[in-house]
């Protein structure tokens, strides 16, 4: 079941985020933020969780691409699954939901930056029409090791 994310999901959302951090293939971040920091960083709309028997198993949310007005319709996707729930099409359901919601809220381009080693996430994005627009080589270090990222973009047809 998918539903809008609520304040009561905060601890579990951050716990799932921590699981992603621990894989070292989800983000360059190494510290879980406070809920207040997380909440301020993400757009107030297009936040969803997947739930199984009252237990949150994954989440998706958007962050603004830029603070500049001209980019108000561009957002970055964050999507995370809990350990033990990857590979069960939860990501597919969440991605479909966030795309619909983003368009309803005036987002015309979704972007993502993914480690090349994160094949499941790359496949998920490709499934929804994200295209590779570039590769950043050795863009930053994670635990002392230079890492690359693949840049992905999905333009909606709704605003063209």
C-alpha cells in the first residue's frame, strides 16, 4: 500500500535512509540528518511511503534542484527501500506515484544522480523513461575513495 508520508513516519523514514547510507551505494552522505533538517530539504508535496501491515518499507521524496525561480519545475528524486524489501516492486510503485504527483505539482523535469554500481536504481529509473545525460567522474570521495555518478533526467510531456 502507498500513502502520503506523514510526520509520524519520520523515525522510520530516517531509519530506512540510514540503511541506504550503510550500503555506500545510495548517497555520498554518511550522517543521518535530524527530521527537521530532512523535512526542510525536501519539497512539501510528492512524499510517499510504502507500507506493509502497518510497517513502512520504503519512501520517495523530492528536493528542489535549485533555489533559482527559473528551475522551480525541476526536482531531484530520492527513493529508498528498507533492507529485506528491495526487489519486490516497491520502488516501481513509489516511482510511478511520485511522477504523477510531481506533474500535478508543476514539476516538469525530474533528475537523479546515481552511483554506477547501484544497478537496481539505474534500472528503475530507465523503466520510467529517465535518460542518461552524463557521467561525473571522480566527483567526490566517499570514505577516501573517488566515486563517479550517473546523471539521469526525465522530462514530462505534460508541459511541452
